[in-house]
C-alpha cells in the first residue's frame, strides 16, 4: 500500500492499487505464496470498491427519482 492510510485513499487510488497488484501477479516474478497473498488483498479491495459503487448507485437512483433532495451517508 502507498504512504496514505487506506481510509484516506480515493476510489481511483484504490483501483490503481488493484491494477498494480494484478501487474505483480501477472509478471510471474512473485513466489506462489506472495501471489496468493496479493490476490487476497486485491479481492478485498475490489469487494470494498464494489460496495462503494453500489452505494453511489443507490444515491443516484434516489436523486433521479426525486425521493430526497439530499442524502446523508448515514442513510446508506
């Protein structure tokens, strides 16, 4: 992970991290155990990103439907 705390990383930075992990794994230069560890890490990040995308999609849907004029993060 970069010098930033994981919670401070933007969506795009976390996606970039997954792309870098993928590159390491695909390079064939890592031992098998390291590949598995990086794969697990990447899958965890992807699950978090997927959850975040789903939350944003719900927010957009609510806004498009005019159900609420403002949505707080606590409601999601």
